[in-house]
C-alpha cells in the first residue's frame, strides 16, 4: 500500500488490524473522554460538558511550530515550508465525532468558520484554503493579522480540544509588514498564551542559539511558574556537527518544570517529496535510537514522547474534573429522586389508593401542625411564618391596638355631664357617679367586640394561607384531591370561626353584663372623687376656672341651675318695669273680662344641662378616672381571653380535628377514582423521570469505571518524573492507591494547574460547543 493511499485511520490507529500507531495528541485519552461523553450526552444541557485545555505553539519564525502541531494531530494539513509562514492565528478545533457502526469510509473532515457548511474531506485542500484565506486578509506579501482562522476538524480519532498555531516571532519587517511587526506579533501571541488553560509548547530550533530562544522568553512571561510550558526543541537533525542539545533537553540550561522534548520533523526536502507523517516518525525514531547522545535520552526525544507528555497532562486534567463531574451527577440525581417521589408510582388497586390517601392526609395534617407550632422543616429566616404570624397578630396587632385605646377619647365633658344628669333623673345628683359610670363603661366595653372579631378573621386568613402552603409532594400529582382537601379545609376553618366569634361575643357580653366595682384592681368611687378633687384643685391653680363662665349653650334658657318651671316664669318676669306695669293693667282688665290661661312654652326637643358647676367638674373627672380604671381591667381580660378563645376554638381545634374531618369527608372508596386522577403531563413526566433516573444511574456507574480506568493508567505514567532530568517524581503518578477526592490537595506542582478563572473552563466553552 503506497503512502498516499493510506487513510487517516492507518495513522490514527482506528483500524484494529494495523499495529499500534504512534501516539498522537489525546489518543490515550480518547476512550476515557468518549466514555464521559456517553455519560453526558443523554443529560446534555443539564450538566456542563467536559472540555480540555487548549494547546498553543509559540516560537520564532520557521522554528517548526506548524510541523510539530501537524505531527501531534497525525494529519498533513497545515501550510509549512520555507516560503510559507503562519501569518494569522490558526485556531484548530478538534471535535470528536462518534463513529457510526456501519461507517467504513471517510469519517473525518474539516470545516472553516468563514465557509460554514462546506466540508473539506481532502486535507491538502484545507492547506490551500488556509493559505488563500490568509492572503485574502493580509495580502500576498508577508502581512500579518491577529484575525483568527477557525478550522474545525471532526473525527472519531481526536479529542474535543483546541490547538492554536500562532505566527512566528520575527524581528525584521519584510514585505508588507509594518515597522512594529515584532511588537504586534508578541501581543498576538501573549493574548493566547496568557490564558490559564493554555498549555504552551515553546518551540525552539536546535540550529539557533537556544539560550536566547524567543519562545522560552515569551513562555516565561506568560507562565512565570512554568507550570504549563513544555519546551520543544526542533531540528535536532540539522544542528552543527559536533554539537548537541543534551544539556537543554535535560533542563540544565533553562529549567522547565514540565521539561523538554527534542523532535525531528520533516525537512523542506521531505515536504517537497511528500513524505508522510508515518514515514517521518519512523525516521525520527531511528534517528534518536541511532544517535550516540540522544539514544540515552529517549524519554526526552520524539514526537510520540511529546504526545505522551501532553496526554499525561490531559489525563491529569480529566482526573481533576472527575470529582466535580461526579458531584454534579450526584446532585442531579438527588433532584431526580426528589422528582420521582413527587410523581410517585402509578397506583393500581383500591387498597393501594386507600393507603396512599391516608398517608397524604396524615402528612398534610402533620405539615399543618408543624407550621403552626414552628416545627416546619422549611423555616424561613427572611420573614415570620406559620404560628409566628399568629402570635404576631395576637401580640403586636390585637393586644397593642387595645393598649392604645383611651376609653374617654370619644367622650367629651358635656357628654359625661349629660350622662350624669340623665342618670340622676329627678333627684339631686349623687356625689358618687356610679350610675353614669356604668352606662359609660358598658359603652366602651362594647367597642372591644370589633377588634375581637377582626382578630379572628386575621387568624383565619393565616390558617388558610398555611393550608395552601402545606404542599406535600404527593399532592402535586393529584390536583383533584388537592382541590377537595382545600374545600374541606376551608369549610372546617369557617366552621371553627363561628364558635370562636361566639365566645368572644360572650366574653364582651359578660363584661358588659356585670360591672364588678368590687374588683380589687378597681379604683372605686370614693377614691376617684378624692383624686378628682385633687386634680380639679391643681387644675384650678394652673388655669382659672372657666366652666362656670362658659357661655350658655345656644338654644338654652337663662342661666340658672334650677331650670324648669321657675325659669320659664322667670323669663316672663324679667321683661322690664314698664312692660310689667302694662301687663299688670292688661291682666287686671282681662281678669275683669274672663278668667286667664297660663301658657307654657314647649320644652325644646333636645335638652342639654346648662351650667357646669364645680361639683360637676369634679364628678366629670372622677367619672373619667373610674372609666379608665375599670376599662383597664376589662381590656386586660379581653387581651388575654380573645387569643385563648381563638386558639381553642379555631387553631388548636383544627390541629386536633382536621385529620378526622378529612377522613370523614374524603376517605370513601367511591371517591378514590376521582381523587386520584392524574393530569396527563404528570404521567408523561413520571415516565421521563424514571428514564432519567436509569440514565443517571448508568452514568454514575460509568464514571466510577472511568475513575478506576484513569487511576492505574496514570500510575504507570511519569510526567517529568525521571530523576535523569533532575526533577522529583510527581506523587500522584507514583501511587496507584490515590483517591480521586484527594487530588486537589495532592496535585503536584509539576503538573499544569488550571486555577482560578480557568477552572471554570474545565468545562465546555460556549464557543466550542457551538462549533466554529
Ligand atoms: N530538518 C528539519 N527541518 C524542519 C524541522 N522542523 C521544521 N523543519 C522545516 O522548517 C521549515 C519551517 O517549518 P514550519 O513548521 O513551517 O515552521 P513554523 O514555525 O510553523 O513557521 P512559521 O509559521 O512561518 O513561523 C519547514 O521547511 C520545515 O520542513 C526539523 O525538525 N528538521
């Protein structure tokens, strides 16, 4: 079989009949990543997809960057050669495409972002298109641009990862290149290799001064700790006779944590002769094996060795993301199990339905009680809920509002005086104003009924809210049952309101019915009068008496205490002397004529007491004192008893009897069918959730297999671990008993550490998953 006739599979090792191929980048990791992808495909969108660090080649012009990259991918497709150079960053997105079982033909192709939909199956055409696209952007004459060319290679034999071929560092502008070409290229390179998830392949040709390598200088700038830089020394085959790169390869000149690999790529002559990669690799292998210096350094030599080193880094990376992936899968599983519980199992028999109904009713009542008692599992820290809200209604609304009521605020002095005189009736007023006090205090007690009723209403509203919040998981799938339960609950609570309200009415009526002036906390008449007198006196001291001088209310009679008949007569007598004598004469003459009739003027329909005496003032003050004192006693009783009544007749009654009310109303076999009707979407969702559960279980199992796959493999691999290059062994790789969960703690500093913002890039970037 001629070289040109060989397929990519021959190089990439997909054909089991060919001997094991030389490793290419990612080849050892592909099976693992494929397995992981199998896990993630069914739950795509729910979990982050795994993504790998990108690899960028950096170095001076014609140092062999494209050649290295090409050899690592195992495909001829990059423009290479003396006169052709990389003049725009080439972002090579490798996409792993699962091979379809019946496929035996071409399974690989390339696609450019600037030519969407156009597949390139012939890789030499890809090379031409890269050149043409470069020329289109920057002209034919050595121009350079930072505008990327994006090429996606889809193949079953590559990993999902990104490789970047960067323009070579150049110092002297040629052709169309601007005078600051070096600065521009450096900036372009740094923009890529500064990214924390970028593995830098710092390529230096062995036939130039390695100690002043531009590649190593830039790599050190971008990666000062050297934790993600691999030194690649090319052109070992064309070094000056008598010189070799031994010291360099061993890291004795410029040490690098990840070490160096020396390679021999195809020469210009090889390219001209179309020498294949496989052929070149064979040549390279022979070169190192036969070389007097390098044959002792085989760990540091050859493209396969470089691929192996990169693969170790990729494996390490995968091991680092596995615990996160596993945690993600597990927490996803927790959610699915919760959903499963919600959707439950389909029910078959009546007996089963009965058991489930009892279960649901019991759980609902328990959840309700827990909410009232503040024992609910989902206690909020943001706001009051459940029983705490009822307590707030009692204490901060009901009790506080009553506290603020002044029993005299709707009574002015005239009202009180009127009440006193009304109570006195025909008698002279008693000194102790008990009768008006009782009438007035009753009126104030009656005012307590409304807040009592409002309080019941508030608590009822809260209980309704709580009942709606009692969302037991099973109930979500039985909306009809939920509706029936809401109805029962609503009626039950409304029924509970009635005795609570009746009790409150009774309490108020009891308080109104018997004014217990013997209550030891009551001020009492005598004491009240005494205090009133004092108060009156002190008010007299500070304010001159005014009440007696008050103008008589309009519509009244002339001011005398004894209003009534006398005053009516008085009004006639006081009409003046001349008038009196005239009247007298008139009367006499009238009497001579016929007997006269005494005419009383009708009393006005509304009568108010006329003048306020000192006695009245004292009585008014005393009455207010008595009112406040007694009202305080009643207020305390009501503040105490109304919440008790509501708790007893409504809240606790519900807690105690709701369950049996539910059973009575709902636990009926003839209702089961209706109550347990499930909406179609629940049936569908249950099926989907069951499927997802199976997928996840399988995924977790595969992940565990992958974990155990990765561990022993890795334990055989040593990254920069031989003592010949002066680097200590990396602990992870030398112990096969390591546990994955310890990786973050035990991760070697000799491996790339993708920290900080880069750790988020462990997973698929949007860009990559969107294709080009
Ligand atoms: N003999 C020999 N020639 C090599 C080696 N590596 C690369 N070359 C040749 O060096 C020239 C440049 O190689 P490229 O791979 O294009 O180098 P590059 O760094 O990508 O070049 P620019 O993109 O222009 O910066 C080509 O002619 C290669 O054949 C090597 O190891 N040995």
